[in-house]
C-alpha cells in the first residue's frame, strides 16, 4: 500500500520507518528541512533503538521517501496519516500543527481524484477528529466526509521500545467515520495478529487518554503509599508492593512458573512520571472533562501527587544531609526514563531545579543527554561525561533515572570519590547493593528511624 505520513517526529518517523520495512511505500512529509536532512542521512533526530537501521533500509530500498513540501504528496496514496505534535499550551491542547497538516491534506484532496482515507494518529481530545479535523478537511477540499474517509488510530509506542511496540503491538484501535473508512485502514494492518478493535472516532480518542491516565494513576497511587511509608519508621514500599503483586489477580502461573504482567512495573515507587505523554495526556483529559462539565477528582489528585513527588525526594536529601545550601549534589540521570534522551517533564529536571532553588550546585551525568540539550532547556546543571566525574567531590548523590548500567557499577569504589558518601535513590535502583556502614544510603518509600547528623 502507498501511504503518506505528515510529521516526522517521534510517532510519525517510527510509523513511517516500520511501515516501509514491511514493504509499504511511505512518503513522510515534515516542514523542518533540518529534520528531513538528518533523516536522509539515516539519523533519527532522537534516540530510539533500532530506528536508524530501519530508516537506512527504507531509504536504500526506496520504500521510504522524505519531503518537506506537501504538494503532490497524496499522488498514488490510499491513506494519509497525521502524526504531528499536539503539545499542551497552558490549559489547552495546541492544535496548530494538526490544523496545518489537515489543511495541506485537504488542498491535496481537491486534485487527488480517488477515494482517500485520512487517519489521525496524533493524540487528540475526544470530539476533535469528527468535528475540528473533519471541518478543516471539508473546507480545504470542497468535499464532505464520506467522499473521503476519516479514521482515528491512536498510537501506543513507548519511548525506548517504540520499534518493537509498533511491530508487535498488543492492540490496534481503529476509530472510523464509516465502515468504508475503517476497511481501508484495516487493510494496512491485515498482517498484524494482535486484537483489533473497531469503534467510533470519539471512543478511539478516549481510549488513548484513558490508557495513559490509568498508568499515571497507578504510579501516583504507588508514590502516595511510598510517602506514607516514608513517614513511618520500619516500613518499606518495596516489600509492601511485593506483597500486593502476589495477589492472584495480578500474578498468574503458567506451568508452575510465576508470570508477572507488565502493568506491575507501574505499581512501584519512584520520583514521579514524566515524558511527552503521561503528564500531557492526563492534563488534556482533565481540561476536556472541565469543558464538558464532568468532574475528575481522581485525575486531579494523580497530578497533585506527581507534582509533589520531586519535593519529597529533595526533602529526604535535605533531611539526610542537613540541608543542601552551598553543597555540591551529583545527579545521576536526567532523562525521564532509561533508554531515551527525552527531557520533557522529567522528574530529574524538577529535582535539579528544586535543588538549585535551595542553593545547591548541581552536576549531572546521563548516558544519552548532551550539553546542547541541557542548554536548550535552560537548566543550571554542569554535565559530566562519566559517573566517576560527577561523583568526585560530591556532598551527596541522587539517582533520578533508573539506568540499568548504574546498578552494575562498583559502588564500593565510587563512594570513595565523594566528599560525603550520601546516596538518595529516587528510583530504588540499588536496593540490593551492599554498602559499607560509612555510606548513608536512602531509598524512597522507606521509613528511617535514624537520620545522619548534619555535615
């Protein structure tokens, strides 16, 4: 099938590269010449394992075509997919990029000459596809929905495993204006063996927001219980959650072997959720609910717990180290999660800013974050190239991103580099690491009866 994708960002580029690797002819359009130039060199503008190889293969086989101009982009195409960003702007979702993409498609539909299906893959609030997008398409094309097809096909790609998530999806949701529209999109996914749900456009939009809001709720629930444990000596969130996970409704057994579903990963304590999806999508759902006069006290609380969590981590550090004013704090990890170079709404950045406000000097190390990214985010952090460099002379360290390689380090030697061996583990990454008695190790979600005296 020949497909046109508007947007070469995270979702658009992963979708384009994966579909082209499956033999489809994919034209990917993005207005950024800098972005398209980088992709033409088989270099994705963000880190995603396996993606560059798929891009390179698609370019070599000419199944992936890149363009900055939408003129003629629908020629020979059966489907166009809108995969542009829908960022949060204050209390509302910014639809500028969506408007631009839909307008370009609408103008091209005027001269297309055959039935064409427009698919919204961008995350949009309910009632956006069948009203806003449809109206833009109709205005620009001079046609009415039905003369062209319209679908909503939400993505469920996790940063760090997006290629595998696309190629091996757990579900495919097809929201359809009518049966004819959905039939064309179903052809695109004919060879995928996962469950496929066909539904209305509004249900498809809501499924995406509901899925992410549930994950965010599980994280905030876990962090709220962690806060309770932190207030009570001799309690430990890890043990508490281990006991919760043993519930047979969570843990099943296959041939005598325990099987733990992936959802349990979200029932663990940490320093909060971040990234480009969960905070944005929960807030967008709250805003939409307010607009239609529906109350969301649970989701309000989810965000409230998440916003407080970095403060609680900094509070644990201040309590343990006797304050941070004038002290050098090492921050291990800046990305919102391991396996990505995404700083958007990262709890690590929130922790860094709170420490800076409290008078600390912050140095940091992250395997994938560059100095340019730190500067672009106006973050007052001195970036170091290694864990050794960031710990050398530090008064305390905070583990803010659960990079697995941090767990494998020789901590017995690393703590000797620190001016004061204090470690605050905001991801409970080193819970099973042995530390000598002269090291003060504090993990989140644990009540400590004795706190180290001030330095």
